[in-house]
C-alpha cells in the first residue's frame, strides 16, 4: 500500500503532528506502515488516561492494560497476588468482580501504592494498545500532566496524537487536549500539521480552556461522576510522565510506568 | 443494536446537529437506524459539491452520481446519448475516456447547459450515496451556496452534516464548511451539538473565514488546480439549492437537481 493512501500523509512526513480522533482509526484498514511515527501519545481524558496518570502519581508500580474483561480476569486469576488490583469499566460502570472502577479519585495512594493495576476500559486501553502499531514509543497524556508530557514529546519530530474517542466516534474532550498539546509543541518548535491536527489546534484556540460538555461528560455526570469530570479538567496538577513499555519476552505484552523526563 | 451504541447519539436526539467527518463513518459498522435524521447535507468543497453546485447553476439538467468508474462507464455506454456527459476524477485527475474532470471551472454554461452529467469522484459522490442511508432528504452544500442551503436546512430539527473527507480521513476544508453551516443554523434557532459538531463549530469560530491550506488543497495546487482552490472559497456566489432525489422505480437510483427554496 502506498504511503500516499494513508490519511494525514499525503507526501513526505517530517516534523509533522497528526491526530487520530478515535482508536478505531487505527484498525487494520487505515493502518500506516509500522512505526511511521517516532512517538505517539494516547489521550482518554474521561477517564482512562487521567486515571492512569493519577494512579502512577499516587505510587502505583505499574498499569497492565487489557483490551477485554475476559483477558483481564484470566490474568488476575493466573497470577492471584494481593498486590495486583483488577480495575476498569464498561459504559462507565465497574464490571462485576472488579476491585476498582475507572474513577481517578478512587486511585488514592492508600489504595494503589506499590500495587500493580490491571486495567481494561471501553476506549482508553484499546487506544493505548493500538498506538504501538504506529510507533515504538508511546506516552499517556491527560490535562493533569500535559506540560511534563509535552516536555518529552518535543524531543521528537513526527508525533501521532491518538485520541481514544467515544466508541469509534470523536470525543470533544480528547480533541481539546490534542489541540492544547499541539499549541504547546508549536510554542517550542515548528511542526507542520495534518488536517486533523489543524482542526484540534483551532478547537483549542477557540476554547482556550477545557470545556467538558461533550456527550461522554454528560453521560458520566448522569452516572454520578461529576467530581471526576471536574477533576480531569485540572491542568498540570501532576508533573510525572507516563510511558508505555513493550515487553516482548514477557507474559505481559505492554505495561505503563512512571518514567523520567 | 442499541441507539446508545451509535456515535454522536448518546441519548434522545432532538434538535441536534451531528457531523460525520468522512463518508467512511457511514460504513456498515457504525450505521444508525435508517432515517434517523430528518435531513442530511453533503460537503466535499474540494471539489465535488462545489462542482455540482456550479454545474446546476450553469444550467445542467441533473447530476447522476456513481460510486465506481466502471458503473459510470457502463451507464454512459448503455444510454449513449449526446446530452449525457461523463465527468469525474480519481486522485484529482480525469480518468481516461471521461469528457470532463472534477474542476468546477470546466462546467461552464456553454458546456453543461441542458446536459445530464454522470459524475464519479473519489470521496464526494460516495458520501452523497451513503447519506441516503441515514436520511430520506439529502442536500448538497459548498461555500458557493451556503446561505441558500442553510435557509432550507433550518426548516429541520435533526440534521446530519456528512463531510466527504480525504480517503477516509477528516478534511480540514470540509470541516470548516460544516462549522460555518452550524454557525448559521444556530443564528436561526437553537440546536444541541454532537461532539463532532462542537468541534467543527469551534474550528470555524477560530478561523472566521475559509482557510484552504489542508492536505488535499496542497495536493490540488501541486496538480495545477490553484484556480479551483481559490474559486471554491467564494461564499454565496451562487444562490441555488441542490437536492438529491431518490428514484426507486427508475434505472437511476439517485440524481441531484436544482430545487426550490
């Protein structure tokens, strides 16, 4: 397949930022060649990446993401270790038998310190796992740790921003953070922007601050998670960087850890 | 399949504007129930819908869209009539044996008056044909005829804006027109906006005028179509409304004609 057939990459790619609006855009059909990007950063502000960043900041040892609930349960049962907590959601709700949901406010240091957290969510963990298809280096971003994440992203020239989205559709909140990251990257050096990146950037330029009034925010508020929606809008409350690590020789394929800037 | 599983429609849909960023979003998997929307409007500003609007304004009798070149050729050969012109493009270029490409500037009244135009393009005609899957009423919009199109759209409550996009990815230019249409609709009455609609609306609020600097615009300029790129940015140069008509009992499934406001 020709490079020119891929979305966002008409010609030579250099010093470019591209945005994927949903993890579904990384399904087979539209996949670019392996490792086209030097780095990708995954966004699911409501709530998976906000939760991951909070948990690692509160001392969790690592996050072990799974695409399916079944896989997460199997892994938990196989290891059967008290330092391993089963966490996640489907449709915003904690599945039966899980120890924690996907609310960042649950992941206090009392609960998560030195623990390994198995995490499976509707969109966020899937986006994360798919990001490894397009780059070898994967970071996790939220509004909570945007500046420290941008600090590390700006070392790279070709950057993919992978928004988790809402069940295959674009997320208003994820796209805002994509735009904010682009604004911060452009303040450090020049990048050309894909069409999707131009759209995210202008969305942020129009808003200038988080506006969590999209469909998923409304749904979370209806489910009783107003505090989560408020919390996830905090900018730079946390200064850590979270990185996805590939472990090809290991039982776990990938994990997410706190890393150095 | 539950309504809540569809992108953009978390709950009750009423007085809502939703945007599809690419015709690929209307492929099987994510299709909402038939005729969920009262009306849809198709956008491919570079260049299919700008060409259709120009051709009908210059006196073309009708546009007959086909998804594939092969179908278009078969239809032309079957009818074999001098008032039938074969028009279109692939990758911006006129296919062999075609009488006209997809440059709106070719569609002068001298050439198209009283003619039926067979049209097949990479993204635009496909978006148009797919729009009939989600609504029974389909209009065609470009910057050239935006105000007259909005005049008719504002009679409806649930509106889908279907952008053709670039080969399955979002188009910077199409999304701008989506945002402009939303701004104009909101000035007439209240609508709630899907996440995608909020993004398009804020893109337009940030730009305030057409900014044709996206990937496909650059490609067209490289192919020598700078004049097309300039022309398609003209706002309200044309005051007609273009409508897609379903013809279930006919050899042609759909056609596009100039219609009354």
